[in-house]
C-alpha cells in the first residue's frame, strides 16, 4: 500500500525562497516605517473568543456570517482571527493601556489571518497582514498621518502605482450617518427589485454595503445614489476637509470614492483603501479607517481610534509584478575540512568566524574537496578556508579569495578569522 502524500490545505500556502524573503521584507519594512511614526509592536493570540469578532466586526458582515473558522474544542467557542483590530482592542482594554501614560496609544502588528473565502489570486484562507491601530485621539490630522504612513510603507518597499481611495461615512448620530442611511433607503426602496439578491438582503441589515456591491448592474445604479461625503454633519464635514487638505499639503494624491464603505461594521468618518493595478480583480492592497465606536462596543470607555491593515500577499504580488526582489543574504565564507580531523577543526574554526558576524557555512556531507569548492562557488562565498592534511600538520589554514584573480595564502589558525574578515569586509 502506498501512503498518500499530505498536502497543504486549499487556500493556504508555503513561503520559501524568493517569496519567503519577500514576506520577511514586508515585516521588516513595517517595523522600520511604523517605528518612525512611533508605533510599538504588539503580539496578540491567533485565536480568540468567537464573541469578540461577532461583536467587534459586526454580526451582519460577510466575515462573521460565513467566513470565520470557528471551533468548539470544549465548552468554549473560539475563532481563528479573521483580522487584527478586534484582538488589539481587546488587549488594550484588558491591560488597561488607556490608563497608562499618554492618551494616544500607537500599536502595530503583523501575522496570519484566517477567512473561509473562495481562494483565488490574491485571496487565501490563511493570509498575512501588517497593520496599525492608533487609539485615543479623534484628531483628523491623525487620520491623515495614518493614510500617509500606508503610502510611505509601500514607497519604502519600492512599490509604485499605489492609488489611494478616500471617503467619509460620517458618525453614528441622527444628523449624520443615521440620516444618510434613511436617505439611501428612501432612494433605493422604489427600485429595490432592480438590485441583486445580496443587495436586497443588505437593504435592511446593512444598507451601506449596497454601495460597494461588485455586481456591474448594481454598480451602475449606485452611481445615482446620494454620496455619503456630501451628507455629513458639520463636525464630520470639517474633519474630512482637514484630512483632505493635510494630504494635499503633504503632496499625496487621493481619489474621493463615494462607494467606499469598507466591509466591517465598525468604521466611522474617514475610510480609505489602497489599490494596485497588478492585483487584478482583488485590487485592494490595504485599507483602513476610523472606528470611534468599537472600543465602547467591546465594553470599554468611548474612545476614538483609527487604523489600517495591509495585505502582505498582495504586497508580494505587487513586488513580483514590479520585479522587486527582496535582498537575501548569501554566504560570505565557506570552510572546507578534509578527513575526520579536518572536519572537526572546521567546526571549531567556523564558530570563530561567525563570532565576527560573518555568514559562514561548511560541508556536512563528507564530500570531496572539488565538490565542496563547487558548492562554495555556487553559493557566492567570497573566501574559502581549506583545512587539509598539510595545513593541520602545520597548525595552519589556507585562505583563498574567490574573486577573479584572487590569490590564496596560508595563515596560522588563530589569524584566519581576521584574514577572512578583511576579505569579506
Ligand atoms: P480588510 O480588512 O478585509 O479590508 O483587509 C485588509 C487587506 O488585507 C486587504 O486590502 C487585502 O490586501 C488583504 N486581504 C483581505 N482578505 C484577504 C484574503 N482572503 N487573502 C489575501 N489577502 C487578503
């Protein structure tokens, strides 16, 4: 009987070689760029109580209704996190971060997220995000800073061609979003039959979602509907003007898009999305917005906040389309030990070389001098150290410089690491 090979689950994947390096690059750039804006890294669990997401994301969203991985391992009901914000806010409240020091808390995160969506290009069931949350300020300058930081992040990776879509969906008061929702319903009601089935479902539960329906027929109808950013209450209108003016002052381009409402329930006021043409149908590379109501929804004091989440796989697609490779570290030195004694000595010598911060490798397969030289060459070593019988007898090692016309010279063993450092330095 042959054993069937076990493969990765559909919608998940392995990252190695070029893609592995790009995934790491997406994380290291997040640390560098978000760090410049004074964000601190936060790690939260990959699974949380299901209620956190049901309340935090909104019961009537696609994610909560059908896309979550939910388990009942005992008496608890747990869910693999479909996004990062709910967990960060839970941690923020649980650890009383709002009572510590500054009134504004800036946190960033990176890691896998899980959604049971239909897999396609740029859409997986386990995917990765880097994201930030700025909790504790309603200042629209902060919204602008967050939008600008996302643009800064893509630029730091060398990704050109990012488009920023911007909208304001107002606050949840009678004179703002509530009035807008009613106005939308009034306009849609007489023509509701012309909208697709999903939109008809959304009409009562979440009418704003009709605005971002992907159905071409609905899209045409949506164009004629009242626009949220033209129906704002005065404070929201003023804040939105500040966001737009600040981005303009910073020299950043954006497009107003009245159909942008974002998928999750918790957004208010500023919402934005970054898109890239290399992504095809799933062209959103990242997105975010203000969520002034979420912290109270999760049992905390009313606290304004703004954040974004950027899709790492989509960053990787853009990097690939633009032919941007992540830097990989090659080998700097290769130590060849021949025979049993040479092999043992190589292990000792390589430790001294690595202690100087040099990337060094040796052979672990008992292969010949010729074949080890070939490996050293192939892996780009700039210096090769040879411990053969003669060298060992004299307490020496031959150090060979691998560049064209590079020479070779025997050194007493204790002097070899410094000689290598000179070659690779
Ligand atoms: P969202 O919070 O749903 O807007 O997600 C933020 C970003 O994460 C999106 O703009 C995408 O770049 C990325 N993203 C969301 N869902 C997926 C998925 N299933 N597979 C890959 N990337 C995703």
